[in-house]
C-alpha cells in the first residue's frame, strides 16, 4: 500500500477490528473492587465483525446495548499506547464506547473503570428506585468519597495493566505512552490524575468539572481540590460544549487559563453536556426530565437544558470527539506529525468538512 499520498483522517474508523474484555480487579490495600472494560486492536480474522449487528458485543445497561467491538477477540501482535477513560458523576465505564472503540481501531489499548460509589446503577438503586431524592448532604458525601477514590482507581488500573494483572498481556502496552481522558467528573478526574501521576503524557478533559464560577457547594469543593500546577508538562486539549447546562462554559475557560502550556480548547457549537456520551439524545432527555430524582454533576444548572432536538445532532458530537480526541493522542503518544499539523493549523477547517461548527481557543 502506498502511504505517501494517504491523507491523515482521524475522523474515520481505524484499520483494526476492535476487541473488548471485562474484568473485576481487587485493590487489596483499599479493600475495593474495580470493574474495568478494556478495548484493544484485535486480530484480522475479526475484521468487520465489530461493526456487524450480529457479532458486535452486547451488554446489559437498562436493556441490551451494543458496542462496536467483539467480546474476547484475541489482541493482535504489537505494542500499543494506553489511554485511560474516567466516566462522569453517576455514569459508568461504558458511557462513551463510540470514542473508546474508535481509539482501539487506530491501535490503542483503552481501559475504563467503574468508580464504584458513583455510578448510575448505585444512584438509581439508592434514590430513584426507592423514590428518594438525594439531599445536598448526600451529594457532598458521595462527592468527597469519590474525589479520593477516582484518582486511586485510575492509578491502580494502570499499575495492574503494566504489571500483567489483567487479561491483556503487559507486553502489549507501551509503558512510556499513556494518555488520560474522561467526561465531566471524569474530566476533573483527568486533571487530578495529571496532578498526581508522572506517567501521563497527554490529557483530554471532556466538559470537565472543577472550574470557576461554580453553582453549588459541590462545584466549590471540586474547584478547591484541583491543583493545575503540575510537576511536568502534559499537553492538554479541552473538548467542551457551547451550551453546557451542567457546567458553565465560563468555568471551562477558567480551567484553561489555569492550565500550563501546551494547552488548547475547542468548543462544539450548539452542544450540551451529554454530547460526549453514547445515546446522547436519550441521556440528555432522561436527565432533562428526571433532574429532581437523579443527582449528577451540577444538577441545579439542568433547568436550563433545551430539548435535544434544538441542539446539534449526536453524530456531530461523536465525530468531533473521535476526530480531535484521536488526533491529540496521535500527536503526543504516537508523535504523528500529521496529527500535530491538524491540531495546530486546521482544526476548524477539518471539522467544517464534516459539517461541525466549533470555536478554538
């Protein structure tokens, strides 16, 4: 294949079929179970099977849900960069499989833990199913506990992957090329992990919490417990939504201002907080209708949520995240010059070709 004239296009799915595995890890020091999902490039015999409705993976959320990967397919030979993903407040490890599978199709190993104590399943069990509203005191307690657990969960999963403590061989992972990403509270977790972890080489916070101004005590708590004066340089790309009704765009700009260089922020126009999640339209409408019974990132702000039909389509959000997220990791974990060039020179133009409107800061 002649690659000289092959144009770099991070928005297209990669050449590798995607495999997926699930596993429960046990952090004995904390007495804590950490369920994880791992996506990875699979062997060529599975080409197309990750996209075929009959063979792609099925898992149970509230009903049977599919992701574009083949369950337990063997990993292909090679050494691949690692990217960690952290879910949002009352989210779950598979909340953004469209992005995790995309990275894996381009030759990344991606892992995401359930941050137990702060997942959708526990919030529903403890509150919605019992017809109970989470009080501000409940929210503060959950947040304080998860602020401690989340970064430790990520570090433990990295340790386990690099030590061969998972179903993926440690020889498949490039120990010197590790990226960190996450959405909302997971975006805060991304920034917090960068504060603590010197193994992180690239950061991709997605609509992160922790900026100023905050709208409630939880926002203030997250702001006060986030130090962006990192001990080593980490290229950071903020991907955020113009009409975020959970966390203000102004707070994202505050985080950007406080982050060390190199840094950039790309704002998806006419998008809201849940455009980064699978089934974005359904999740958006669910939280818009049930904000009083299910607590999440900064629920007081959700009264401003517009119907999803008034926002940009979900596919625009997915393409925006997949394309720019991959380009950022390619630039800093694989050192691809084409990715660097796109991020420096052509971000807005590249997205306009896909019908996606953004602002770059």
